[in-house]
């Protein structure tokens, strides 16, 4: 007697009603907030549209991006240097690195900006670079000319960021198993070669995500440079509302630009993380565009 074929399993997808209810509540609250803002006279949207792409605002956007990129680049370089010094077996290097991280993480970045812009020119009258133990001067200039608002913003933001990046890089280095270093040294590689070719490439998976977050934070922290009269976005918005007294609309203009810049940086961070995450999973995670297409098509996430 032949056996009867088993019936095919009928899989019924689970209904997640709570998700739809929660999404509906969130959309209702968002719609209520948007409607309230549009009906309110607190924000003059005509002024927002007028100044959104004004020359001064666009100049501020450019300056914000420039100082943020340069300060973050300097912070990454300093972070790698002081992280390696921190884990060094040389007690002097380790002590210098520890002091640097302790000082710049322990004092507010606003104080550091004011120190570079106001304190340094009042203490040091001239910046001179010379060959030690000789009378040969390579470069000399009055400190008030060297310490421009841009230079004060760059030094303040970059040195402060270097302290945070040092701890991020150190955490990434320590995440690599010691056996990797032992194997590289056993093969005859030097400590520098081991760090450059073995440890740092593997540590990048741990270093990249918080570094992206630090850069997004840097874009917003650069607004503090307004205290040293650097013409970043918030400073340029303040220059405009100081004359027309349209404070709230100009702050909205600045906020929109900050949101736009950080959104672009977030997308870039995602693709960088995706690249360095290759090999950890069987498949690469979806890109934002792929996720949007799947959502619009109504396909479930596998």
C-alpha cells in the first residue's frame, strides 16, 4: 500500500497589529505638530524661504563644512598617534598621551576655543619657528596675525576631537586578538609593520562607526566657533538677524542646513561602514535605496 503524500504546509504570516497601531499614532502626532507649526505665526516661513539660499548663509555652510572636515581630519590623525602612544610600553609616551587625553576631554571645547583665540595671542606675542640651538629662523609672524578666527576654530576643534578619537582608536586596536600580533611578530614583521598591516585594518570595523558619529557631531559642534567670530553657518545667520531682527526664521534656516549636511554625512557613513563590514555577514546589508524600494513594494524583510 502506497503512503499518502503529506499535505503542503500552509504558512500564515503573523499579523503585527501593534506595529500598525503604533505607526498610526506616531503619524497622527507628527501631522498635528506640523499643522500647529503651519498655523502658528511664530515662524515666518516667507523669511525662511527668502534667506535659505542667501549669499551669507551659503558662505556659512561652506565655512562650516571646511572647518569640520579639516578639524575631523586632524582629530583622526592625532587620535591614531596618541592611541598608539597610549598603548606603548614606553612610559614617557604613555604618560604624555594620557595627559593629552585627560586635559582635552576634561575641559569644555568652548573654553578651548576662547583660550586659543584670546589667551594665546595675549601670552605669546610672536610665533617663531627656528632651528634648535641656532640663530636660524625659519618662520616668524605676530601671533595676532597667525591666530585668525579660522585658525582658532581649527585648533580648538581639532585638538579636542583628537582626544576623543584617541580613545576610539585605542578601543579598536584592543579589539584585535593578541594572537594576531604574536603571529605577525613570529613571521618577522616589525611592530610598525604589524600595526600598519595587521592590527589597524582589522580595527577599522570598530573604529569607523563611532568616527562617523564624531564627524556628524563635529558638524554641529562647529557652531561654537561663533564665539571666536569665525564665519560659520550660525555666525552668518546671526549677522543677518542682528540687522533685521528675524531671529527665529534665521535659526530655522540654519537648522535646515544643519539637518541637510548631517543627513548627507549619515548616508556617507552608512556606505563606509558597509564597505568595512564586508566578510562579517553572509550578505551585505541593504542600502537605503534598496530598503526604500522593498518597503514601497510591500516585500517583507528576509
